[in-house]
């Protein structure tokens, strides 16, 4: 039987916290520390960052956890430093170095090779990833020394800019789709250049339209002296969804939509997801445009939990 939450286990907060995750901390570790600092009853993150990675980790509290999948599936922007000449077991600097080779490539060689990783292409996820095989995360198998064949996945890199190359390390900034692995990029790029490569630094800059410049780190959050002030740092649930169009529903349409029905609405795009609002009720949640030009509920927010 599931245990019921009691008031003593935290406050029933609702909203988003943009956290700048520190290096060396897991995403769940950062979430639990933020949850403790805010005395929150319910919280979840929106897609893991590797322990070596820093940067934007949107955290959802209370009823906002219903929308965590929206951020998980959103486009992301990363900055990364890749070291050529070394291949590691994990694809990053936390893993054992398996092979070393001399680096005899130019900046033009790298730019030419990077063209293979732009636009839509197939990428094989790394063994050290949360992708599941028969219900077991790949990283658990990898820790047991088991490597299995993985199916390639379709990913998209919208933009990629080579920021620096010093003869050994290169720095990239790239915008990509959900499901893209920077560690796989480092591995595949190293193979293409015939010298190996792995990630030595990674920072997530943007999720959807949320930016790391607007985030708070754990040190700053800890320094806020009182609980009420820390809790006021949460932003409204819908503010993090500004990449989705706003749709206003009539009272009748809102009534039927909240009971699971697709409804008519003005200003709908041809497809995709939208933010739904209703007069006197405010933000209702996320809807999806149907093939017949209506909008159906996808993730609604309980009105008592906003």
C-alpha cells in the first residue's frame, strides 16, 4: 500500500525552479537538496544531466510535475569541450581511458567532420545511458561489464558552432533535439577523425526557452536566509512553457475539455501543443491540436493545486 504524504513531510508547493546544477552531483542529488531547502512535499526533475555536467536543470514542484515530460521532450542547447586522442569507457572523463592515439587533425578537418552530425541523422546511444533494454537501464549493464547492441535513434542537430580548437581539445555549442547524446557525438567524432575522443566538460545552456542565466545554484539557494523567501523563488507553472502558443477557451469549452473532451478554440495552430487558459480559471494545462482542428487535453493541472 502506498504511503500517504502527511503535512510534516513538506509543504504543498507548486511551480518551477530553474537550477544551475553543479559538477560532480547527480541530477537526483541536486533535486533532493533543492527539495530539502524548499521543504517541498513533491518534486521532480526534467531529464538527467551527467554528474560531470553543469547547467540548467528545471525542477518541477507539486502539480508542475505533471508537465515534466514537456521539458524532457524539448530542444536543448549545450556547450561542450571534447578531448581528442583518448577514448574512454564511458565517453567522458569519468571513465577509464581505453586507448590513446596521436591527434594529427586541423581545424578544417574538424569542421568537415562535424558536417556529418548536423541536421537529422541516426545516433547510437552510449552504453552508459538511461536508455532501457528489457526494462533495465543500459548503464546498469555497462557497470557489470556487459555491452549489447543498441538500436540507432533519429536525432536532430539544428545548429553547431566550433568555438575553439587548440590541437587537442575542441569546444562546441550546439542546439539539438531530445534524445541527443553529446557523449555519443564525442565518441563518433573521435572515430571519424581516427584518434578517439571523449567529453571533458558539458554545460546545458537552454531548455525550450528557459536559459541558464535565469537559474539559481545550490549555494545561492542555501544563502537565502529564510524558508518563505526561498519558496518565493519558484516561478508559475506556465511561465516555463513560453515556447508553446497561448490559447484562450470559453467557459463552456473549458468545462468540456476538463472532462476529457476535444473542443473548438480560436487561434489554434495547425498542429502541436498549446498552453490552455480560461477566464476566471487561469492556466489549465497543456493541450494537443487534433487532426480535425480541435484541441484535446494532454496534461491538465488540478485547479486546487495551482
